[in-house]
């Protein structure tokens, strides 16, 4: 009987140890996911293009609802994925800035530190994790992009999704251009 209790104790301690290790791994993987979410998407290519070369540049405001109010003013946290979709089938666009703001208008994080190329028909995604409550109800992204030739404007939107009880929640929010600069190029005169 004494030996049986010892074996149970050893098994219990071993199981507890395994649970602690798994919990630590889960925390580490969440932290790694959060840190990688703060980096530019892998399909963006850093380039040496100056915004002065752009014939058009725009700034787009994109609402983000990282939490919504559910029954009886209970807040439910959501995952938010903001995407910039280059819908031009032939030409690239260039992203010069992507920033995430909180409800008070303060910058929480900036994703880009230089100009990046987004190829034709490509999409760049930026994610706010469900447990990231830093933005609050009035969070938003500001996206700055430009082009060196005529292009179709990209689609910039967020998709928010989550779960409240047994109900699944998902909806989208489209970006709005708030600032636009166009440089007129004059044709070269020929002799």
C-alpha cells in the first residue's frame, strides 16, 4: 500500500510538472505571436523609393473594434485583422506607414520603419490579438501608401471576429481616405 501511494505521488508530481511546462510554452507562444504581429508582413519587400517619387500618395483611416459591447454592456474582446489589398493586377504600391492608435488618439505601435513594396494583387495583413486591449473601443489604424505610376486604389479594411458565449461574431470595417496628394507630371517637350 505504501509503495502504491509513492507511485501515485510520483505520477502526480510528474503530471503537475508537465502542466507547468505546457503552460509556460503556451505563454511563450502567445508572447512570440504578439511580437511577430508587431513586425511587417513577410510579403512586404523593403525598397529604396522616396515618397517624393510618388505621383499619388494617400492616408487612410481604418476603424478597429477590438472590443464590442454585448449583453448588458458586457465587453467582448475580438481579434482584428487589418488588410491592405493591392487590387491592381499590374503595378505595385508602396506602403510608407502603418500605425495603430488607441481611443484617445495616441499611437500604440508603428509597424513600418521604411518604405515597403506591395506587389500586384498582393495583400499585407496586420493583426491585433484578442488579448490586446490597448486600443479600446475607438481604436484605429492609419495607413499611408503611394504609387510611382497610375494604379487602382487598394482596398483597406479590418475584419473583426470573436465569440461571446455560444455566438460567433464577425464583421468588417472599410477604410476612408482622409488625405490625398497628387503630383502632376508634365509631358516632355520634344524638338
